[in-house]
């Protein structure tokens, strides 16, 4: 369990201080939980797919499940993340009540007995940035990049959100299409001193490559990006997962 906690720390390193949040300037958050998992002995992705089918059939048979989910597979990252973490399940709801109600109903089912992995988990809240016009994402191929971020002295979560919004305007003006979320760790958070996790969804692999080509064509965008950010926060440990929506 201690080793799996280290893996989850690499995925979502963070510690949250309530004094750094000005809720009035932030949009409504949504609740999400992350389950960082390694397969049990003699289990693999085929077992996960079979469990997923049973879970969806169970959820479809009810009309009171407010829960969405995706499975993330590591692609690029640190050795510990890429080599020792088999997959991550991200589940989210629009409300805390919806999340906990769905978890209660799941606990009363017999589905956990066939789950093929052992996981360590964390509850978070997320703030979504403004989406590009006509934004579309491939539910079967979601390239997601996570970075661990720390606020500079004197800056708050709401300050960082406003900087991210301004950066989004600049990127869309230059043809970059992506959606970012600021993730605030909550219950189950590791102890490393980071304030939030930045997640960027590029929609699909081809669009991610296009975004990178635009970003790297010259230094103009980088200089404008640095000017807008004004060192309000610093991010490190970039790692990439490819996700697919399972519900």
C-alpha cells in the first residue's frame, strides 16, 4: 500500500491550503476521484474489460447513478509512473452528493469482488477552463498531460485560474486547441508540497501533435506565455496518459 501511495503521488502530487483559495472568483467545481491501480497476479487488461462491461450493465440498469468515468493508461512519464502503474480510473460527478450516492450503491453491489486490481485513491475537486469553440474530444483516445504545480508567494488558486484563462485566450488565438483543468487534491492527498495539478486534454493524438507543432514553431508564443503567467505558479514532472471514456 505504501508503494501504491507513492505511485498516486507521482500522478497527482499535491497539498491544498484553504487560505490560498478565493472561491468567489472561481467557477463551480466538479468532484472527481482518482484510483491508481496495479493488476492483481494473473490479471490483465482483459479482466479489466470484463469488469467494465459488468459495471456498465449494472449502472445502465439503474436511473440513479450520477457517475462518469475514464481509464487512463500511462504513456510518458517518470520511471515509477510508466513502469509500475498499470492504469488509473478517474470518476467524476457534478455534485458531491451524486458522487457519494453512486459509491454507496456500488458498495452494495457485488462488483468489487471481480475488480482485477489493487488501487490507492484520492478525492479532488476540479476547475475547468474555457473550452475552444466547437471543441470535440475523441472518447476512445484522450491524450492527457498532467503537471504538478506550486503557487508563487503572494498568489492564490484564483490568481492562477485567471492566468490560465488568459493563456487559453492567447493559445486559441494562435490555433492551439486544448482544454485544461486545475485539480485540487483533497481526501487521500499525498504529503508533497504542491498546490494543484494542471491537466491538459488535447482531444486526440493528431490534434496534440498539431498543438505541439504550433507551440514549437518559434519563440513568440513562449515569450507571450511567460509574460502572461508572470511566474504566478511553477509546474514540473510532466507525464502523459492516454484515456478512454468508459461511462
